[in-house]
C-alpha cells in the first residue's frame, strides 16, 4: 500500500511543480492540505525523510503562492494578502483557494462562474489549519501552529456572522480574496 501511495505522491510532486519548483506552481489549497498529510504519513511509514522535506516545501510554496494576490488580479492588487512586506505571517489574512479563474469583479457576479473563481473557502482553510497542526506536531516547530492560529482568527472574523432575533451564528460559504465581502452567502454544508 505504501508503495502505491508513494508513487502517487511522487507524481503529485512533479505534476504540481513542487519539485522541481517552477516560477508558476499549481497550488490548490484543498488538495495541498491532503498532500501535506499524505507526505508526512509516508515519511513516517517508509522512514524516507524526502517525503517530510516535500511536505515542508509544499507548506512554504502554498504560503508563498496562495498567501499572495494572483499575478492576474483584476483589481491590480499585488503582494501578501495581509499587506505585509515579508512572509513572517503568511496566513494572517487567510489563503486563496487557488482556482484557475480570478475572483469575479463586482458587476460580473455569476453563480456558475463564481464557483470556479478564486476567493477563500472556510472548509479549505480549516483543512489547512489541520495540516499545519500535523506539521507542528511532526517537526516540533511551533511556527506552524502559530500560522494555523492566525489563520483561524482571520477565518472566524471574516466568515462567521450573527443572524436573526436570537443572533444565531452562521458561516458565509465563500469570501473574497481579501476577506472583505462574502461571494457566496449560503452556508452550504458547513
């Protein structure tokens, strides 16, 4: 079983441009979170440290790619989503999904297009928080848990809102890249 998983993850590493790294890696937060978990588990099962190295490289690449605005941002935004100058706090303002299409501009919203456009999903962020926690417990590096906590704070602040007379808490399904507005109001299956 570990042999098949090992082969699949080696293919993932190559196909998504994790190794060898390229200028434009293909990152998608949901699948990358699962990949980090798989890579750490393969390192544990096979005792091959290269899998752990790939997991840590993937975390860095996700933060460096999805923690920044897209190169084709329709609003011309650039740099870290948080507005900071360096990677000290890569998750402070969330992480993009990594969809192929840029975020829909205000006047061009379409539910069909919206589902394929970039933004931030709560469930993607929570899966990434879990992957960061595993990275922290595996390596003993508290920085990964610090990133997860910053991500949790940003997600909670942006996605959670009160509604109705009893102020029941709800979640937006999808937020804008900068977490300034909901893109999909419905909760979905959160």
